[in-house]
């Protein structure tokens, strides 16, 4: 089984300035995501997964480099964020994937469903290509060597969503852990066989590092 990287969005220095992400009243995105991440990591470790927490003081670019420096075939990486809207009614969870990648879209849906199974009060906004995000493309979905997804758990700007984030932290973390566990298993099961293939006497599948996407 490959490793699982979990990154809580923001919290590092961007061009020398602390980046809290979205700020909402007394809280901010970095603070909320770190608290959820801190529940996800021990849950996955207790289930036997090698899970790496990306250090909080890294910038977005440094977080990607940190993961890539440790990546090996079969690993998966998730970054968690919150959403924000001027429309206080907007709410729900989204998982962004690299556009035009059907495998990754299915994996994004897997993660989203696992979250909503644990937190049915949270509306689904669906799995979405990163080209539909506010930035037009997401570095975390594109610059990680292996499979990577970016989840926006809920809207900090919506009172119901903020209530779920702060009062259903454990259920949210369990949902994220369920999805990551299923995703990691799916990626591991897609790895080419390392053993000799009995249908092809004398031949051997080559297991190539870096080809498992
Ligand atoms: Zn964010």
C-alpha cells in the first residue's frame, strides 16, 4: 500500500506574509483545516496506512515540493480547504480534480461520497474539474507527481456549514479518512503485477516507478 499525504491548506508564509486563507469572524481556513487534518492523520494511522502530514509552515509551492520529494508509486495526496462566497446561502462540499482526467474524476467522486456518507447534513456540490475553480487551475491537482485531489470541505461564509465544520469535526475527519483509505486501496490495486504472469511463460511484467497514476 502506498503512502497517504494530507495537507491542510494555507497556514504558511506566502512571499513572507502569513496566509490564513479565508477569514471568517474569529476563525480562519488554516485553523479549521489543521484541526480536521489532526483528526484524519491518527485515524488513518490506526487503520494501518502510512500517512504523512505536510508541515503547516510551508507555502503552497513548498508543500507541493515537500510531497514530490517523498513521493513513490502508489502514493496519493489530498489538500483540504474551505470555500468562501459573498452569497451567504452558498454551501456544501466539492472535490477538485485535474480537468480531462476521468480516473481522477472517479477518485474525486469516491472521496466526496465517503465524506457525505459520514456527514449527510453537508450538501454535495459535486466533483469538479480544476478549470472551474476560481483560479482557473489548481497547482495541487497538477504539480504533484502522483494522484492528487483538492477538497473544499464546506463554506466558512455559511453559518450552517461553519457549524458543521466546528461541531462535526470528528465525522468530517472520519469521512475524509474513509475516502482516502478507499482511494489508496484503489490506486494500489491498479498497480501492474510484480510477479511472473503464468499466461505468458518466460515473460515478466515490468513494474515501472512513476507510471501508476
Ligand atoms: Zn483555501
